[in-house]
C-alpha cells in the first residue's frame, strides 16, 4: 500500500495535526464513525464523532501471517454504542477500519488497519473491544470429517434447500411470551408439531428486531403450540411483535429425504459403522479359529 504523499509530507514537516479515526460496520449494515480528535470529522460519507471517548491501544502488525491485534476502549452512550446493542450481539463480527488523519485537511489520511471486532466486554458504563486483523480468518478450521449426520447448515450452499419455499417458513405475531425464551400460540396452521424443532426463530419487528435464536422444542402443551428457544433473546419481545419461524433439521438422512426432498445433497455418511461395531465380539457361534465372522 502506498503511503498518502500529502500526509507523508505533513508528518515530515514536524508540526503535525493528526488524529485517529475508526469506522465500524455492523452486521445489520449500520455504520458508526469515531475519532479521538476533539471535534467531529467527516469523510467517505461517514461522520466520525468526537464525543464517544473512544481510544485505541497500540496496534501490533507484522509482515507475516500472524494475527494483528489491538483493543479499543470507549464510553457507552445512547447516541453511539449502546449496551443493549452489545447485549443483542449487533457488534459481534462487525468490520472495523482505522485511519491516521490530518484533522486540518481530512483528504490527507492513510488507512492503517482493517479487521473485525472479536470479544467485546462492558462494565462501569464503558466497553472494551478486541480488534482482530484480516488474517484471523486463517485460524478457522478447514475441511470436514466423516460422520453419520449431515454437517451442512440447513439452507446454506452445501445444503441447497430453499427455506423461503412454502412449507418451510411462517410469519406470525407473538402471543404469549415467557422470559423471552418460550412462545405460545393458539395454533400454527398447516405445520405438524415438531416441524420447527432445531429450526430458527427470527424477530421481524419491535425492540428485538433482526435477532434470531435456535429453537429447542416445538410441541403441543394444553392445546397450545409452544416454541421454546435454546437461549433467551437478549432484548424483550412484546405481544404483537412479528416473528418468523423456520423449519428445522435433525441432520438425519431420512429427514433430508422425506421432509426436504433433498437426499441428493445429503452431506453425511449414514452407513458408516459406529463405535459398537468396532467393539463387537468376533464371533457369536463360539468358533474362534480366525475364519470369517458369521
């Protein structure tokens, strides 16, 4: 990367007016800008706010494949980074870009870092975010394993099931909500109980909009259809909020074939021997001569 000639000349002048600027792009598309300067800056269509108290520790960068890392520290505020959004996971995996900027002439700026937000902690009205470089992706496990159940995620490229097709998804209003983890409905027409087990519940409106959780159980209790999540949603769901329920898959070949008509894309190995086969006695007839087992 070529260093910006204007900023280079400014730095060589000895009397500098530089600051740091960061832009966070959340997974829901929201873009937030921050700077450690004492007034707001604007470039690339982003306003970088100075009233957040955001600062960054020393950045560690190398020329090899080691993971670049640093931390950013700032104050929680309703106008910038809210505790509720952190709790909801809206900053998990968010993209972060950083520049060194001449605040007297923002056209003189140099990108110094690009990566994502890792672990994010909050306490005492402040947050501390771990920043991970682009080479962090190289730490991901590659390849697959031989196993009976299908390793594909329902609806992904390897699976190929179109979850938007009729019969696999329904949208309805929340009726009775318990602890943000149990949702009861008078009925879900056209879907057998258990149809959404291991599926996904997504909130389409209200305070928890765009949040999703996996479905642990889908059953009938006292005549009501009850959907229970594995984990409670971090933000409240009110009666009348719209929800989307997506069908689930237990990763078995029979389910893939009968429920989704997708046997051709099944990625598991249903006929692979299990542990019991390895430990089986070599013969049931009492013959231990070393011949074939019958």
